C-alpha cells in the first residue's frame, strides 16, 4: 500500500510488501497438525492527522488480523497508532516471541504510509510531521527495529509483511520518483513486494488493496508452501489490476513453510487408500474389478480400469471409460475376468464339482427350475418345471442378504438345510456373500 522513498532530499512514492522469514522456516508436512505457537502483531494506520488520510489500511489490517486468527495466530491488532504506541507494541511483540521459545512463529503486518531513505525503511505513525529527511529518525518507526526484535527472539520462523501505497503525502518536500532500494535479508528469508521495484502499487476499487485481498485468500489454502502461495498472489493481483501491478519476491529460504497445513484425509478416505494400495499391488484382475464395483467413484477408478485392461488384454491402454460411457474396455475385461478360476461375482460363472451349476452364474441359475420344493408340502405342479423366480423374490440384493445369513450360520449349518436349487448352489451363495456379494 503506502511506501515512499526519500533519497537526497527527494521522496519517491512506491508500493511494497516485505515478508521476511528470519531463521529457518518450519517444515510443514501434509497431514501434520500444527504444533508451534503463532503470534502476530498487525498495525493499520489510515486516519492520519497531519498527513493525508488513507482509505484502505484499517480495512486491510482488520482483514489480515481475522485471517491470521483463523490460521492459529494469537493476534495483537492496532488501528491508527502513534509512534509511542507502535514502538511499545513492537517491543512487547519481541518479548512475547522470546518467551514463546524457538518453535514460536512470529508475524508482523503493517499497512499505512511508509518511506525509504538511503536504504532505510520507515513506517509512518498517524501523528508525524516530516519536513526533510532528518525528521525520519525522530518521528518514524524504522523497519529494521521490527526485524531486530524478531531476530533477538531466536525463534525458528519470523514473517514481516509491509503493505504500503503509491500516494505521496510529502509532495511538498521534493520531487517524486518511483522505486525502492532492495533490503538485504539473511539466509532463511523470504522477501516479497506488492509490486516490482521501481513501480507503483494500486489501491483497487474495493475496501482492500489488491495485494492484501489476494494474500488473505491465498493464506487459507491448505498445504501450499509460501513460495507457491505468493506466486498465486501474483497471478491474482495481475488479474485484478489488468496487468498493471506485478508482485515481486526474492527468497533465500532453506525450509518449507505453510500458513495452513494440508488437510488430513477422512478415515474413509484413508481406508480406501490402504485398500487400493493393497489391491493395486496384486495386479489381480479379480480384485481390481471387485474394487471398481465397490468404489465406482473412487479417485483411483481410472487407474484400476487401466490395470484391468493391462492384466486381461495384455496391452497398456488409456484409462477405460467409466461405467455408462462409450467404450468396450471394461466389458472386454469382464469377459476375460469370467474365465479366471475362482472369480466370484453375481454374473460370473461358478466353479463347482456339481455339473448342474458349474460354468453358470448365480444370475443364470436363479432363472432355472428348482431341484427341491421351495416350501414343505407344496404340490409338485406348483414348482416342478417352473422358473425359480416364482419360488421367492430373488433379486441380487435379496440373494446377498440370504447368503450373508448363511455366513452368519456357518458352513456346516448352512449345508444341513435343503435349498430349492441344491446344496452346491447354497454353498456358492455362502462363498459369494463372504466376498461381500460382488
């Protein structure tokens, strides 16, 4: 937002954001819970009493404080602070970081007027009168004071974000030039600017600057490293300003840092992943097809269909069309799968010592005539020569329930009772239900 450069009696209006990660950034692994303490000091100066007031800094600071609070930061927020209040807050911020220990993450955010003179950056409090360069040390807050407080804590990660705008409230002091001297950063530091050095930033048409608005949104994306996050911010700002403003950054980080760790998968997703890892490792077409039937919408479905094709057709193919889509890959795989000994499925041929059912599927057998009376005492004319669809409501679901009942009873008890289609068919139902009725 508000960054002015003062050099050799001249002020330059620029827009810059500095994000400095002093020390080594925390390594945020996907799925790992955030353990470190996070502390943020957020300042937004807008209602300047002597210098021209600004529209966005207070809104920017509130947005950033709310965003950081949602990311686990303990936030201290100041709106329209004078020099004494800013210095006290920065000193207390440093003490909090030192008390928090090495794993504490510190973040400082500032939105408001700021100037740069001879390579030194100054944040401008709301009650400041600047007539020449010499006044800066007296009325400003030097940016390096913030860095020194954070570095003195010797904590692992420190982040500084300064959002300064393109306005020049000190035009009467001298001519305005664009640009900002680059600030040196030690190893483990990430520096980003709201716009490229030598260029100006824009306020935008809303309540927030384009940079802070994009930053607040990008911070909440799970599992995104800070480098990628600011790349996303750059794209968003370019789009918001029609290419007029290009955020710029420089990094010397040696570890990863994410504002929001990657989300943990649900228990169901973890179970499905483990099952898929086990099934895919076998390359067994039977298990692959059973997986597809139980998880037709799985994120691994395309890969499973491809493996079925490779296993059964002996070729490496493009992912097979999903059920209902045009293509014969799955159908061909199921035809081949039907010939695999021991495969279980409602529409797959059974392997049995009983020639009356061997080679026929459950679906086919239930359409035939029963071997024994479905109900004790029933007249022969009522069932002999009749299709067994008249015996019971034998849908796939009903037969699955029947088979699961047999599994519950156990094989010995199951075989002790007659079945209209014979004992071998009853045993087949028992085994089919034991495989969860594929």
